[in-house]
C-alpha cells in the first residue's frame, strides 16, 4: 500500500494561515453588521409604528 | 517545495491589505467623502458610512487587479518591487480572484444598500482603472495617466451620486480638479523616477517626449488646474473661505510648476520636481479639506448651530 503523503505546515505557513483566517472572520462579521445596520436604517422609525 | 505550487501560502492578512493600495485608498475615501458631504442631500449616516466603505473596497479591488496584471513591471521598479505579487508572497491568481471578488461585492453592496447609479459609477471606475488604464493605456501611450486619471477623479462623483442619486455640474467640477491634478502630479514623479519607468518599458512622458516637453506640460496643466480649483467658489457652492484658500493653493501649485519649468537640464537632483510632487499631495488634500470645512460651516451657520 502506498504511503500516505502528508503535508506538514511550517511555522511560518501556520502563522500566515491563522492571520488570514482571522481576517476572513473579521471581514464576514463586518459584512453581517453592515447588512444588519443597513436593514434597520432602511426600515426607519416606521418599524415601531404598526398596529398590534 | 514552493509554497505557490503546493498551495501552501505564506501570505498574511497584511499582504492582502497591501494589495488594496491603502494609501491610494485613503485619498479615494477622503475625496468620495467630501463629494458625499458637499451634495445637497442628507443621507442616513449609517448608509453614508456604508457607501464610503463600499467605494473604498471597490478602489482597493481595482488596486489588487492592477497588482495582478502589473506584477511583471512592478518587479523591475524600485518603488514597487516589494509589492506582494512581485515579491512572491501572494500568487498572481490569488490577487486576481481577490480583486474580482471584492469588485463584485463592493458594487453589489453599494447598489443594494445605497443606489444603483453610484454602484454603476463604481463599477465603471474599477473597469476604467483595471482594464482601460492598467491593461491598455499604461503600456501603450504617454497619455496613459492623463486618460487613466479619470478613474482616480471619479470618487467624489460617486460620493455625490450616493447622496443625491444624480450626477451634477458641481460633482463634475470636483472630477475636473482631480483630473487636471493627476498629470502634473505623476509627471513630477516620473521626472525624478524616469530611470525606473524606462527600465520597466512604460512610456511615461519624460522618456518618450523628453524632459523639456514634460516640464512644459506640467506647467501647462497647472494653470487650468488653479482655475478649476476656483470654480466651486465662482459657481457659488463654496464660500469665500474656500475661495481664498483655493487661490493660495492654486498660486502655490503654479509657482512650484514654474520652478520645475525653470529647472535646468543639468539638475539631476531635481529638487523642484520633488517639491512639486510633495506640494501636489498637499494641494489635493487641502482643496478637498477646505471645501468640506467651508460647506459644513455654511450649513451649520444657516441652520443656527
């Protein structure tokens, strides 16, 4: 059976990957906040103003 | 094994930020913001913030596309050799997809959350910078930056369109200020960096038409620039504060351009050209800053604050 070919990341690659992962996480969170805030802003005060 | 081949990247988030050309982006953010503030309409502050962010990301995306396409020439110029793609930290394919994804995302965000005229203008700006300027004009004509400058001049028009949903004469005046500013700004740089451009094979004016012609062109642009700089005051959408500062800045620009015109051929240190380059940055920042201050003062004054 052929030996499995494992890839071992160097320390530098691990650090770089972590840095990219954090940046992607932050970017996604910012996107969510942007669309949430924009939705609320577009609704305007009228959202509170509906018959119960 | 080579990281790029195996897909094991050593690119950090910082490298991707550098692909966005943060310093160019800061000027784009600033001029777009002034365009948005100067417009006679009030946007919800959150929506305004989102509009500016989308314009900034769109500008950054065009920077990434530029760095993808220009990696070959960036590698041979001292000013750009350490950029992420020529230095090998980010692969060309990564830069391309990063640029394309951010372009689509920024245009869609601006369109959905602000308005589609602003989004269309942003898309046009990205296209103009990445395709018309980078892929076509930059390598083929010494008028590259004159025409390509239109991309850099559009952000205040986008900001204005984001606020009002329209393109107006006032926003075109802001466009013209940056449009006329771009050639003398870059030609001053090209004068003392002509060796770099020569090596990279980019047809910049000094190595195509010669230094004397470049100096004349710089001076020739400085006069209409100073005149158009006065237009916001002459047209009445900026007050006397703006008029006075714009006149002083315009006179300064013409004076520095004149010093470049008078610079002897034997002057290899080219201090006047370096001074004009430095002053040109101050000029553009100053014009837009004072326009913003002037408009805000008159607006708050009028509403009794």
